[in-house]
């Protein structure tokens, strides 16, 4: 997997933070899931509401995508192995999920182009704006 990270050199802390490198690196993971096909629209909406509320937002994460997506933290921290295991355990407990794959932790800012182009904005900071926009489009939660 070829990642386009900035060249290694000695940098001041401010620049490392701005470039999301070294101790400021933000990690995320890919998620692919396959659900039962004969579900109604109401069951589909209920699944996504439960998934986002219980598995993603309750852990301080953000999800971009649909059945294939990418998970990153809402704040400027990295996703952890515990986050991956939590999402996997939640999906495992759902009878309406036939199959899922939780990918390894990867650099969300300098992810490979195929991942970055589909799910990850050029910088990770806009994720909070994406969540706010999603909540606005989704309407009030029950």
C-alpha cells in the first residue's frame, strides 16, 4: 500500500501538527459490510440510525460512506484497536448483517488514493462539518 506522506525531515512542532504527521497523525479504518437484501426501507433506516448512534457516535467516531465506508475520530485523535473491536463486536451482534470486514488502522490524512478519493477529505478537520451536515439532513433523532 503506497501512502503519499510528506518527506521525512526535521520539522518544528507547529508544522508537524499542521501536516498531521508524527505524534499528530490521525488513524482510521475501512469498513465493508453486507446486509440482508430483503429488508424494508424502514428496517434499513433503523439499522443505519442504530449503527451511527450506538457504534459510531457513542465512541466519538465519524463514518463516511454506505456499505463500504471509512471510520475516523470526530476529534483530532486517532482511532484505536479498541475502536475497531467495538465496531466489529457491534456488527457481529446484529442479525441483519450477513458479512463484514474491518480493515487495519491506516493514516487517514495520507491514505492511499483509492481510499482517500472515496471516503477521506483532503484534511481530516472537515469531518465535524460533515457530521453536522449529516445530522441536519437526517433531521431530529428519536
